[in-house]
């Protein structure tokens, strides 16, 4: 089974599939070069970004991420400030420092090849890396795919047939699950909540204390991202001249605490979600939830509903409200990852914001003491009203419509949880049915609406300048 920590991963913005994934790919390839004892022979590195990775490459930071990975950077540990400085230095000097300290000639405009004309058959986010020696001879050539949420897969892995139509997950243990129906059935049979069932899977991987500490680190990173987003002002990078709004909105809310507007709930969800996604757009540290493009929804809902009077480390443990939220949301995210996709390049934004909304609705319902059936109903409602959502970043940047779309997703998630808990009749649509509907919709959706910036708002909104 996938883990909660496969779904929630710490990385840097602006995109999990276009930034985190490419960095992991080039870093892994350089590790392979090192293990083969060939690092000293490296004289040139060529990165070919294909399909969606190329079409939104500069705006999504794919070129930057790939270069940083060649230098040995890892998404979960890299410092965003260092990353910006190192990337600027490579562009300025046309030189790249390899993980072993060796400096080689590297001309970004030559050695990062944007091949938007190549649409890979296995996945829209293709990436080919070639390593050469001083004689121009090939040392290594590898093709990988960034398949959403920071997950990567080799060509061989994607060419392998999927057993029982499951993209990932082959566990057959007592606590494994591969559908919403199986998840609820096992919870009811074992007398466990969804969070407890997933936790039983986690307990087979590591000691409970380690899981609790890692859950704390995930929320600590999410909360830190909110705090930074609420303190930063100015223009977001990229050329669209989008102004950060979260800090000003937050000040207005704090300075008017006595407001009795019924819509105040929306304001708080909006400001928390926008704070995260403004940080993501600026290349800050975020948590895939389940992707970077949808990273604001789950933290916003947790912040509002689980941290009313602050929070402590113990609240993030598996026995706490935040831990229960994260475990439940991860279980739902695992189903989407197994049975469909969380890649905007495959599914459109329904696979990112839609899945995040579904996960957040489930997590909140669990915190409100919903049954496993009600949790899955909340998740279904969260996705049902995001079906068909396209991915159309203006200028290839995760700013318009992505930041506001996260705010909308957070509000929808809270409402979905409420509807599920207030329901008096059995749902007519199951979670499994809505996941399959999302998958089929994604397969039928035109590629121009799937993270290529070739359709939707990306073409109707004029863009004059995009910084390179």
C-alpha cells in the first residue's frame, strides 16, 4: 500500500509534477552516475523536457528544478533561497557544479531542450536525460516521467502492465484496500475508522512514534507555509504582475474581529488557502496535498477547523485531530492515485484541486466524527462538483486561476463535509463511481485543457511578458 507520506511530501513550488518531479528525476540519475563510479567522467548533461513539462516548463520552474537536481538538490531538503541563487548563478556563468564538486560547462538554453512538440505516449510529462563524457560519448541515457504529486516513474515501470487495473498498490494484507467499497467494508468489519485502518498499514512500515513525528513535520511545514504567506507582500514572479493578497486580507480580518457577516467563514478559508498558494507560486516550501497546485486546500481547512485556539505537537500525532485529518485525507488520496491519477497533465485540474477538495472533505468529516460511510460520501461530494475542471494556467504560471481556485476548493470541501453529515438518505453516487468518472473524463478531455497552457483562460487572457 501507498503511505500517507507518499501523498504528503515536503517540497518547493510551484508544481509537484513540474518542479518536484523533475528535480527528483535528475537527482536520481546523478545518484546512479555516482554509484556507477562515473561522476568524474561527466562533461555534459542534456535535459529534454517533453510534452506538458515543456509547454509550461519555464512558468512551472521545470528547467530550474531539473538543473538543481543535477547539482544534487532534493525537493524535501533544498533551501528555496539557495535554489534561487544557485539557478541564477548557472544562468549567469553557464557553469554547473555537480554533486561531487566538479564544475562543468552548462548552457541552460542549449542543454535544457523544451520539446513541447513531443507528446509521450506513456505520460504527458516525459523527461529524457543524457550524460556525456569529454569525448562526447554517452555515459548514461534515461527516460523518466513525472506522474503527478511528485511521484516519478521510469519508462520500464510505466510499460509494465497494471494488475487488476490498479496503477499502484499490490498489498493483500489485512488492512490493505483498493477501492472505497473495500475501505468501508474493512473499517466496519474491524471496527476501525478510516484513519485507524490507514494507521494500521503505517504501523507495518515503521514504529508508531516515527509516524507521529513525521505527521507533525508535515503539519509543521503546512502551518509554516500559511504563516509565511500571511506575512509576505509584493508582486509574484513570472511577469503576470499578480499582487500577493493574503497578507492584506489577513490584516483586514484581524483588525475587524467583531464582524458578524455570515460569510466570514469563507474569508478565513480563502485567506489561508491563498497564503499557501501564493507561497507556492513564489517557489516557497510547501507540502504536496496531494499536489503543489492544490496545496492550499487541506492546510486551509485544517487551520480553520482544527486549530481554533492554536495547536500543539501532540495534536498532529495519529491520536490528535490534525493527525486524524491527515490520515483520513491520505486514505482518500491513495484511492485516487491507485485508481486514476493526481496529475493535472493527465486529468486536468479535477485531478488536482478536485482530488484535494475530496480529500479535505473526507478529513474534515472524520474530525466531525463521521462514520466511514459518511467520510466516503463527503469525499464523493467534494469530487462530484469538480468533475471536468480544466487545468489552464495563464502564461504557464500557477497564479491565474490557481490561487483563487484553491480558495474555492477549500470552501467546497467544508460544504461537502456538512452535506454528508446532514444527509438522511443513502448516497446515489459512490466514491468509486466518482473516481472512475473523473478518470474517464480525464481520458476524454482535450490535451489543451490539461496543464499545457494551450486552452481555456491560458489563451483568452493576454500575456505580454513571462520572465525566463
